[in-house]
C-alpha cells in the first residue's frame, strides 16, 4: 500500500460536495488550483476532474496542517480530511457548484510537489495553442478541456446504449488492412515478415462492415479509429473517430430514422437539447440550388437566387456571356448591409476568389436606386425584375457571381456561410439538422478523363437510375444520405451495392479494370456471390459532433492528444526518425530525409 495514502480513501470528488454534505467528514484528493494567505488563515482551492472546492486552514484548529499548507504551491497534489461547513455569510460564490461550502481541514498530506507550470491552468488564462499542445498533460487539467472530454464520453456512452437497444452488435474490424484506390491517401505500414509489402491503416471499415452483413450479423456498430493522410484544417485530423454502423434488409428510410433517433438521444443526454423528429430532408439538387453547397447552414435564410434567365439578354456582357455558355448567374441579398465599406467589399471579392470565382459584382440599394459599377448596363425593366426576384429593399447589399454551375454555387454558397458568421446570424445555441439525399452517383474528372465516385465505389444507384449506368452514367443518382448540422456534415452513408454484377459495372465506370478490381477488392466481389443481403449504413464523425456539442472552434479541443495542422504531436514529437537498423529490418531504404536534429 502507498505509505502516502495509508488507509486514506477518497470519499468524494471535489466538485461533488454540496450543502447537503454539511457536517460530514470527507476525504478529498486533487491538485492545488490556487493558494491564498489571509494573514494566518490559509485558503486553498482544490481541483479534480469534477470541479473545485475551497479548503480553509486555521492555525488554531490544526497547526500541523496549517504549517504544511504554508509550503503548498499551485499544482501540488494533496490529500485532505476535514468537515464540510457552510461558508461565512457574504462569502458564498454562486459561480461555483461548491460555492456554498468549504472544508475545514483537520489533516493534510502533500502527495507530490510540482514545478511552476509554464502557463496558468485556470479558465481565464489565454495561452497560445502550441504551448498548450506542447504541455498537453497540463492543458488537460483545465476545466474547459476536461468538460469537453467528459461530454465526449457521455456521447459515446449514449450512442452505445442506444445502438445496443436497437439490436446492434459492436464488432471490431482490422487496423492493419490492404491499401485500396479511391479516397484520400492511405497511411502505410511496412511488413517486416513480408519484405516489400505494406499494410494500410483503414480510412474506414467500409469493406469489412459489408462483409459482416454478408456473414449474417445484420446490425453492426463500432466506435472506431480511422486514418487519412490528407491536408489538415480546424475540423480534420490524420486520425479521427467514427460512430460506424451497418444494417441488413433496410432501405434509406430505415437507416435515417434509426440514426436520427441516436443523434436525438445524444443531444438530450449531453446538453439537454430536444431535437424535433423526424429531421427535415432535402435533395442534393435543392441544396445546391438554394444554398450552393451540400452541407447548408439552416440557422439563417440568406438563400441564393438563380437570376440567369433575367440577365441572359442584358447589356452586362459578363452575365450575358456566362448565360450563353450554359453557366449560372446567382445572387444573394445581404439584408441591411449596404453600409459595407469598399474594403469590406474587396475582402468579399477576395473570399469568393478562393473558390474559383473570377469576380463578385455588388449593388448597394439606396433611395436613389442601384449604387454599383454595373448599374449602367441594365434597363429600368431589368432592374425592376431583379429587385423583385431578390426582394431588394433600401439598405440591402446584393452580391452576384457568374461562372460555371460548380464555381457559382460553391463560391456564393461559401460566401453565404461566411456572411452568416460575420453578421452574427449563426447562433451557436440553435441546432438545425437536415438530411441531404439523392446525391450524384458519379462525377467526371476532367484531368484523369474518367468518372469518380462521389461517395465511394460501393454506393448503390437509385433503382430507377440503374439503366442510366449504360447510357448517361453522369445523371445517375445515389442511394446516399448525409446528415448536416449547422453547416457541417456530421454523418454520411448509403445503401450499398449487394449485386456482384452492378458492383462490377461500377468498377468499369470508375476505370478500375477486372484485374485491378480482383487485386484490390477480390474478397468483396467473391463474398457478393454468396448470398449478400441488401444492406446499408452510415458513419458519424465523433470528433466533429463533439466539437459542435461543446461549442468548440477546433476538433483539437475535443481530442485528448491531437495533432497540429502539420500532422505532428508537439508533446511527443511524433513523427520522428528511426534508426537504420529498424529500416533494414523492414527492407526499407530512405531516398532522402530531412536533417536530423
């Protein structure tokens, strides 16, 4: 037994002591948040994962404990015994869960001393992220980060309980698998016992969960790590976690109905928010037409309006030429934003350029009419028609993009989201869900001169569109569905191809020949010939979902040990160099390497 603790046993977490415990003797253990000496009377705020409580040390009550407390500093690890007492009148702290009480200390043990930390660990300290990530073990002591990870635990617990009640079996799938084409780059793992060959870390358990359906496990789930070697951003990591599900003998409605029930349970359990079910649905075509993107933020209106037909014959050559070439001219009305400065308008122009737009036309609605460099190109009748179509009023700012359908939609759609944030239209306390369905099955890759799968090669086409695979494959729609929340895709899935002939046809359209298909997916193609049931599934991004639940700006705030945007761990300094002996054992020779520090 640890001599420091002896027979001491913790009776409560610090944050769980309340006024109901007044008069009780308690034993608490934790870290010193702060120490205050009030001329003899010493106060210590003791912290653990559940919160903070105030300790009071009176030299007259226990001189020995008071003497020990005099040497205590921030982040020392303590064990204490004492009696729960009400705080003196006028000293109650209503901002703390434990603010009505304090512990009158009868005994104190210093379990470990601590160096002065490189940054303050209270919730008010502003610390650069690189410093926090370098000392992540300290950052994880902060209440905000602990709250995020506790909520993440609650979300996963709720998901597991819900799925178990729905008859799902949690089954693990391999971490070392085979590299397959399509999707992002794989992380590769060399095989020592098979020189020159490599495993791949899974981008998802897609093939294996389909095989589980063929195997008769008709409802599978897993909270699983996935890996993608891709460029990173605030809501993306090289390793991430999915709530992964697959079901047999289902259609799209079955999957969506069951899964939206799980999300509703998670929101209710973790943050007490009731989600109205069923979740609204819209087609991909409707989402693109109204919002320009397939993950629209529905917390605010600000919809895109197609004005191509209104400007096709106008004197503004930029608009007329795009319309003549089959492109789109789209606009949105930023209500009340005619006061934007020229710099703000230039910034918006630069913003849409990120998404390929060659320009951004703008109009300020004034009492005199259109104030804009393009106003002179339109007749009074055209101006009246545009004003009516855009519901333009004095004080509004009209914004236009003319380009290909892809560029016009994406650039203006992203601008819509940007303005929603800039204007404060996207309330973090509001949660707007939507299912987006009927995605294109394929899209044309002009550089590679072939079709690529919009979701993945195993997504089934709509039954009524199967015939299009032979005639107009680009028009085929998929039995795919994404769950969108506040402008983020939090989950996506599809009904899978369970017919071997249709799967082979899909490979042909993707330019995957028979030999390559057998090499990469032979085991799946074989399995589909042995009585595969109709099946489908979905995967939810647990990191992104938790980020939204906690109101965080980055998924790094909801992952215990995250990577930076350069895919490095500042704390452990991964990735790192390995010695030549290890490389030789793996039959690997490094052609060029950065200089070792």
